């Protein structure tokens, strides 16, 4: 295995130095759910960051299922995924979630965060193409090789920071990634979470088991909120320790939405 020569960490660091960062105390929203974490938001029009624990926002974590966003783009660009109606066939074997035990379209696989579906895609993409595409997309610091091609985003040494997540999503929102507009539009469509009269919310959660023995988990909620002709790109990351991960599933989005409401955006 080898780390890809991606310079997003330095780039994000330089950008965050050049752009204003306003620190806000959102600790109470994490405390309510008994988790420790950090939150980063980028105001596109103001060209400023708002951060809770900016030092932690620069720490790298496994991307987990947030990687389904670039993975979808890669699948579409390589022609392995035709469109959002592409069907992942279930092999009939038991899966972790009941929702995964069926043939799923690409849209459904994203909605249900179907890991086996995207592992199927990953084996078709292959390590070499990932190494090429992840450099093009400037996506974190991924450690991908033949041996871990279908797991490098959920286990191992791959890392991405909140600043890097926000930078990547900002470029996706603006249509500035080195992929076709069609691929970006289709990907945006399947990460739509809520469309209200005042705003539109797009995003993706992700969770990895950082310590199986002590039942520790790390989780994400990343995306953007469109409101009033502006976009607010955000990345939340949190650590959870408990008897099971089910209680952590809704927490990440709940915290982010509570923060967005406090900021008057939702």
C-alpha cells in the first residue's frame, strides 16, 4: 500500500490562513449527545470560515461513507455507473442492514449508504484508477492499493480533514472538479437530503469503527446548505464511545442541524 501524493492538506492549510476564521463555541450541541467533536462551515459569498475547535478541524480521519461522494463521481466518469438508475445486484448473502438485502439503484445505494454496493464498484475501479482519480480530485490523503481497494476508505491509514472535506465539496458545488458537469449534477442529485421553501440541504454521513475493542466510533456529516443565493459548505466530525453504533447514527446530522439553526440558516 502507498499514500497518494496529494497536497490537499497543505493547500487547505494555506487557504485557511489566507481566509478569515471566526471561532464559535458549539460545544453544547455535542454535549447534549455525549460526544466530542468539531464543526467547520465555509460561507461562500463572505469567503470566511466559522469553526468550532479549528485545531481538530485540521486533524485527519477516515472518510468512511462520505467517500461515496467522490466514489460516485469516479464511477460515473469511468463509465462503470451509467446514471442514478444503475442497479447494484444483491448476491443473496446476509448483510448488515435489511435495506441492503435487495437490488439497489445508485440513488438507493447512496440513500441507504450501502457499503457492499460501493465495494462492488471499488473492485471494478481498481487501485490504479483510484490512484489516478484521487490525485485529480485532490481528495485528502488516501492509502489505496490492490489489497485494500474495497476498504481503504473505512479502515487503514487513509485520512481527510474537515478543511479538506469542505474544499472538495465547495468545488463540487461550484462545478469546479475535473469531471463532467453531468457527473457532478447526478452526484448532487443523489445527496439531496431536504428541500424546504427557504433552503436546500445536501450531504452525506459516514462512520468508521476506530476501536472495536473499546467500541469507539468516528463519524461525519458533510455537505452544504443553499439559501438566499448563497451556499454554506460544512463538515462535522465527532467521536462516540458506547455499547453500539446505532445511537450514533442520527446524532451527527442532529448536531449539525442544531448548529445551522443557531446560526439562523435553517
